[in-house]
C-alpha cells in the first residue's frame, strides 16, 4: 500500500453462519452494493469505533465481546433475527479494490496493492428468534439452505468452504480453512 496509508488500519467485518433446524441463512446482496452485488453470502457487518467507545470498559483498559455485540446488532439490523452461541470459525484478509482501474492495475503489478484493507472474522451462531426481514439496500433475497443446497447458490468465493467448516464445527471437528 502507499506510503501515506497506515499499515495497521483495517476495516473489520464480522459475519455469522446462522443455523436453524440444520439449515444456514443465506442472503443475496442487493444490486446497489458495490462489492459483490447479487452474490449470495451470510449476514454480517463492519465494526465501528462507536460500537464500543461510548460504553463503559469491562476492565480498566478494555472493552470485551465487542465483535459479538457488533454481530448481534448487525444481524438484527440486516435480517431482523436474534442469535446466540457465537463461535469463531475462520478469518480472511483482503484488499478491496472496489472496481477502481488503478487499484486493479496495482494488484497485477509487483508493487503492493492499493485499496481498502479488510479483515473478516467468520463465526457460527444459533438462531434464537424472529422472522427474517431484509433491508432492501443491503439484501434482496434470503434462503435457509442445507450445506448440500448451498452449492446451488452463486456464493461469494470462499463462503461455501466456510459453511463446510461451520458444519464440521457443529460436529465437533476442528478444521482450518481450505477448499472443500
């Protein structure tokens, strides 16, 4: 990345593979989204400093369970349901180019890519209550799908592999991300 960009500054996103009756909640990103429009994924959202900065600290120096609180809020806002039993599954990092020709060219060059560095933390969570209600500017369709049925959706690359990991985690099998 360019010399003026803070190498420690990342967008942080947390997502949930939500399980209800053995099926996972999939959502299709709206056409208005600049990243992955019309692709299927799982609910989630970005961490903002306002998610914790105005809350009392849990210790003298720290706020705890920040990502879990963000995920509960984002899932409630994005799809209208409550979740519990949030467990870590995997993480990924990327540099979003957001379609910029200059950023795409720099990805192909030998110099470091320019764009928006992003860290995504993927979790497994249980459905608790509520009816799925979509925010049209975020998502335009949803489905509850088994792991086998998820293969038939045009998922963002890597999401199916994460669903396999979540399924294995539910069975007590520990894995690290790989192509399944």
